[in-house]
């Protein structure tokens, strides 16, 4: 379990504080921000630092400029939007070297409560290789470091891991603190019963998650495309559904080892083809030839509701069906509704399940929606996240 210092544990007044944010927001072809969720997510830490008299130096990557300046991936639009959100000017340190003369000048002119945003850290080739030259340059700007970018916590780059080693104390911002609290507790010190729900397309991409979670949970519910490989392992036919034949033996082993911990579908919504308007029906057990499973069936929904009703902690990763098609979104939406009503810690672990919960309009009913797809997966796999491990431990 991580026990890291946070922004509230350090005195920031008058200090130059370098903050690694996740401003990797989507832009359209006019360089306009199309989703500001990540900017909004970063505000509590930034506002706290402003209110407490820090000189706030923000940095982030955006997209993949591959180690050179790419004007379309400049953070300039983020500075503008951030200024609007904070109601105060955010000075954008336009600088192809990220920490060049322009950035240094901007920082040396700062007063308490000022905010400077550096240019995209991935303009520098060293960034993703965690090379010390760039880490040193970043560290030279500030007195202490705050990491609030959970989305990149599973990577060891200059702007998170490299700089943490050089700029002490290196502490967690509110976003990372919340991720540790919810995802960390859910996996390592949950209030029980702990139920995990795993869905999505493939068993192969979630093997490490399944293995780690089976050690920790009271029940593991499986849905989505990955369920059919388990169903094949139980001797059922799966028609034209998603299937990973190479993983059937593995699924058999899981079923044998997990016993009644593992909860699998009992019925399926099947269609003639992968199309929202294709003829469909509900089948129990085996899926007939020529039919494709695209959602969990009504009896399965009831079974899963029953397993979930007494849960005190629920972790969910991956939809129960092809939720992008309205006719096959019912299983996913019903599970989202059950979670919204539970008296339990409900943690949505990144990726498509976040989209599904938001599509159902239930995002604000969950205890925690993880901000990092890859990072939350690695958390659930039980792996150490380098960006968090590098932060200073509480005494
Ligand atoms: P993943 O990225 O592995 O979490 O998978 C998410 C994707 O799985 C979504 O795009 C879903 O549409 C897809 N999915 C879920 N259930 C099924 C299914 N029964 N057949 C095909 N794709 C599915």
C-alpha cells in the first residue's frame, strides 16, 4: 500500500512548486479543446496551491510529438482554458525546449499565487526515456514537486519519476491521493464483500487483472466478449461470438481454481450479426450456430444484481456487452444502475466502463471514477506504479 506525502503535508508558501498534471486533452483540427474533463480534474490541486501562496509551475504532456516541437500539440490552448477556469491569468511559457530561456524568465518573474504553464514535455526526446538531463532541467525550476497525473503514473518519465528523485519532497496532488485511496483500498484493504466485475472484449488482455483480483475478491463477475471463452471452457457452444481458442484451457483452469468465486453468464442476448438492428433473441446456455453474443441476458442481469446487492466494495472494469449499440447496452446500463444505488464504495476502473457509466448518466453516483485507463489497469493487476512509488513516503 502506498503511504505518500500529499500537498497538504508540506509548506508551499512562497515556494516554487512544479506540478505534473494530466492535460492530455483531446483537440479538434482547429486546436480547440473538445473535452475539458482533465483540466477540471486538475483544478483542486492548482487552486489549493494558489490559495496557499505557492508559485505554481505546471507541466504536462499532450499526445505523441515524439521528442520534437509539434505546433499542433502545443499546450497553449490549455493555458487559455485554464485561465478561464481559474479566473486568473495562466502565463504560457512558449518554449520549444520546454525549459529554455523563455520558461526560465517566466518562472523568475513569478510572485506568490502566480501560475505558469510549461510547453508539452514530450517536445523533449528525453522525456519518455526518463533521461536525467531533462529531469535536472525541470527540477532546477522549482523547490518541490507535486505529481497529480494519475494517467501517466504507470510510466517512468522525466516529468514524474525522474523529477521526483531530484526534487524532494515529491508529493501527491489531490487526484493521485484519491486514486490511491479508492483503487488502492479497493484492492488491498477493502470493506467486504468485495465484488469485481470484469468485461470488455478479450480474456487475453485482462489475464493479469483476473489473476490478481481472484486472489483478493469475494466474487468475480465476468461479462462482455471475454465471457464466451469461459463459456467454451464449460463445454458450451458459442456460435460466432468473440472467442479466444488459445485461452480456453486457461479459462478452464481459472474455473477449477476459483470455484464459486467466479460468476459467469447463464443467458445471452444473441444477434445474427454485429449490427444494432440485426435480428436478436435471448438464449440460455449454449449459443446456436450462426448467432453472436452481444450482451448478457435478463437472467444473468438478475444473477449479477443478486451477487452485488450485499457488496460493500465494487470494482468495475469493462462493459457487459457492446454498449455502443443501444440494443445491446442493456446489461451494461443495468449494472451501472445497480451500482448507482448500492450502499458501497463503487470504483470504475478506467477505459470503456467509464464511458459506459457516463453514457448512462450515472457518473456522479459512483464513489470514484478512475482518471487513468492504463494506470488503473496496472493498479488492478497489482503492479507497482512507478509515478506513485517515486513520491516521498510519509514518516
Ligand atoms: P476492452 O477494451 O477490452 O475493455 O473492451 C471494450 C469493448 O468490448 C467495447 O468496445 C465493447 O463493445 C466490446 N464488447 C463487449 N462485449 C462484447 C461482445 N459480446 N462482443 C463483442 N464485443 C464486445
